C-alpha cells in the first residue's frame, strides 16, 4: 500500500466517522494516528539515507589514471573516422571512374 492510498483510506474513514456522528475527540485520535504514521514513513526514509553515508566516497585517483587512456581512445577514434572517410572517398572515386552515378 502506498502512502497516497493510506491517506485516501484515512480520509474516507474520517468522512465516515464525521457522517456517523462520532465525537470530535475520536476524530482527533484518528488524525493523531495518521500523523504518527506519516512521521514513521518519513523517519524510515531518512534511515535509508543514513545507510548511504556508510558507503564512503568514490576513489577519484582511479579516474585521473583513466584520463590518458580515454584520451588515447578518442585519438584512435578520430584516426579511424579519418581512415573510413578516406576509404569512402576512394570508393566513390573508383565508382565514378567506372561510370556509376554516385550522389
């Protein structure tokens, strides 16, 4: 059950109690219970966040070691792209020389 569903059910219950003539003290007890439930949900959410703190930080030294490797991969990709462009250019020239129309 989601928080929204629980709140909807509590609102429906509150309306039924009011329509049934239940006194204000009992309706107030229901509202207090509703607020306690909401607080427990909120506290549970923060407890889950506390566990994230225990995970520690990211080791950035490894990232700085990877920078040269990434730079090399980028340079290799640039060279590969240039090579492919040259092959395509040569192929187009060859096809034109053979009399085939190239767009």
